[in-house]
């Protein structure tokens, strides 16, 4: 298990909105967001649960004054993704939780280990922290995470293989 998870804004938002953010601390010893990610979440609508709850999550480490890694600049990512990947490049034994396709492509090209929100839910299911992966996926979808039906079917099928359940 990687001990540090560096999280982009979108996964934090959907995990808080779906009341699944506690999984981050169950799966990783240390969970980091950057100041750009924090600012992005706090700039959300007034009634947004992520905006309201973020300041109360005491186990979340916020990294300030991030030096952006020059290798990320050509990918033209947003401030949150750029800072998240920059922290990952200088943090050993870490993984990034990121759903943005361009940021995932950058991470892949730079050799940064990453996982998406759906993959995180599958991992939590395998570890016994979620009893129904299907319900958890539906919850994050209702909270704003776009996942294709094909991807969901693939994740549920693979999760069934891991748990010893056959797909039907």
C-alpha cells in the first residue's frame, strides 16, 4: 500500500458529496491536497457540501507554496492538477487520485502512479470498507462524477472477480 495519496479537486468534491471521503484515510496513511486544490473547492457554490466540510477535515494535509515542476508545464493543465502532480513528483511512496484525462495522461508519461475515483472505490471494496461497490459508484455519479456505463460495467466485473463473485 502506498502511504501517501495526493488528491485533485474533483475526487475530493465527489467523495465529500457522496459521504465517502472517510475512505481516503482508511486506505492511505497520509492524504494531501495542494493550496490550489483547496482554493478551487472553497470557490464552489455557497451550498456546496465540499466547500462547507473541507475546513473541518482535520486529517487532510494542505501543501502550500508548491514549486511547479517544469516537466508538467507543457501539458497545460489547470493549477490544481499541476500542483498535485508536482507534489507527487517530489513525494516518495505516493500515488495521485485524479480523474481528469489530460492530467492522467501527464501522470502516465511522467511515471506518476495514479488511481481514479472509481478505482479507489474498487480498492476500498476489496479491502472491505465498502459493502456495495455498485451503490458507491452510483453515489459518486449522482454527486457529479461522470463515468461511462461501459467503464462502470468493467469495474463491477473486475471487482466481482477479485471478490470471488462471478459476473452475471
